[in-house]
């Protein structure tokens, strides 16, 4: 696998995940209590023996740099690395990344030093567990110039995705980017010969997962132009002149690029049998090892919820929720359908005394707080007696100063302060 170079596309400003991306790059957004979004594609690579990994990003990359430096340190004998390539000025290029393909093109000078035979392009905001060794093996065996991983979707889910039309040998013959809800795409249905027990529906379509394998020279040839986006421009142009195959993936896959999808994907992890399994010892999801103590529950009731390490939860009722690292939840509080990301630090007694003098709540959730249907970002200070998402069920999206409502979900931003008795 040493001839494969993996490239994770970190995305642009991450506007669809705002305000979670207000102070961090999209791949650095916390997920599942203790992980970051970028841990998913990196872990898939490591589990497949792929150890040469670049992350392409350009906005708010400081926290992403810190996370990668703390989490992914390979020994000197593997020649492996996980490195960020942020947008930079050079004699050849002076502007920002203008799209996914443009980001790759502007970094060829770094990629060529690894002398890869294949490029593996991955997205930084998707939740899946894929055998990338099998993907690469199928690509090599097929003799294709490009292979695109695809998953089965229903018609209502196809509107905002790139839809592939394949023949019975898995060769892609047509590609349509975001057909919308009304366009007739009946001739894009999965061929009968390719239907299996996992994708048997006659109304099934194949959607691009944004995961591509390119032969190295093919990649250079395809990007020898000014086209900026893989899905909209590079892939459709390549299908007309090269052999481009589809790789049908039948496992769980979720695009978590929006606040609604992010919220639902997190809470789905709390179900009795979640579709994405973090408990697979053979294919773990890696992240920063924090060496935190176990979480402590004092007289609390937790129902179908997840608590990461380092939490102290006292006399609280928590249902269908994610409780992130170092969360402090005080007596009498109740969380229902909440993604609480926790904190980056524990406050000292001196800091708590200074908070009390300034009448600022401590980091965490105070006494008697009730929260329902919300995302609470890291280091938020929620004062005693706050009520969030309980009283007004008519949620109108917008920026309300100290909080946001996005896709009908209340989002308390990072480092926010909600004074005691606040009602949202």
C-alpha cells in the first residue's frame, strides 16, 4: 500500500456546519463525544495500511493542526505521516483553494515527492467504515483509470448528490450532479444484474460518496486545466474519455455536512444497535489519547446515552444524548436529545473563584438546567436554572446573539456564556 497517497479534502469555510465551524476547520468539529470528524477518514486509511496521508484545508486550521499533531504520530520505521497542507502562496499559485480539484492541483509539488502510483481522494465530513484495501484491489483488477465509490440511495435522497449510471460491468456511463427533486432520472436506476440483498430495491440509485481512486498520471492529466471541482467538472469530463468504474459500497454511510445531519448522526450512535459501530476492535477509530480519568456518575440516571471520559455527572437525568469529554453536569439537570461536546480543560479552584466574583457560570452545565433538542459546543458555561429548547417549540432559524437556531436545532456556540435563569 506504500504506492498509494491518501488525500483528505477538508472543505472550505464549512458554512453548512456554522456555527460549529466559526472557530475551527470542518474536519476538526468534535463528534461522538471524544472524536473529531477527520478521525473517520484517517482511521479508515490506517486500518487499510495506508500511512501517507495529507489533509487539505484553508480555514481556521489551528485546532486541526493541534489535534493531528497530538493524535497521529507514527514511528520512524513506517515512513508514515499525517500532515496538513493549508492554502499557501507560491510562485505558481497565489490564491485560495477554489474547489476540491483546485486544492489538489495546487499541491502537486508536495504529492510528487512521494512518487505515488495511485491517489486516494477522501472526504473529511462523512461517517462510514470502508475496506479501502478492497476498493484499491478492485480498482487495480478492473484496469480502470478512475474508480468512484458509490452507495445506494432512494429517489428522495438523490436530489443533492452526484448520481451515477453504470452498466452491468460497473463501468460508469453517465454522471449527474444534484438532479433536484423533480427531474426524471429513471434511467439511472441500478441495473438488475448489480442488485444484491443489501440493495434490492428497484427504485435504488447510486450516489457518489466523494471517494475516488485515480491512477497517478491520470490525475495529473485530468487536472491539467483550470477546472475547480471533482464532482461538477472533473468526473463528468473523465467519463467521456476514460474508463471510470463504480465501486458499490453497501455499508452505512452518512454525509454529516449539515447541522441537521450532524445532530442526527451523533444521536444515532446512542441507539441500541447503532448503524455505525465504534466498538469494532479489529477496525478502531483513532483519536487523541487524552489520558483522562473514567467518568463518574453520582446518583444519576442515564438512558440510551453516551458519556466520554473525564466527566462528572451529579444527580442528573440524561436521555438520548451525547456527553463529551470533561463534561461537568451539576445536580438536578436534565438533558434530552442533546449533543454536549464537553470542555478542553478543567477549571481550577482559583478560576472558579474568579468566575464567582465576576458572576460568570463555571464551564459545564449548572444546577437545575433543562435542555432539549440542542447542540452545546465546547467550553460553554450554562448557568443554574437555564431552560433551553423546552418552552418555545416554534423554532425559527437565525442568529440570536448568544445562540443560533439551525435546521430547527438550538446551537450554543463554543465558549458561550448563558447566565443563570436564561430561557431559550
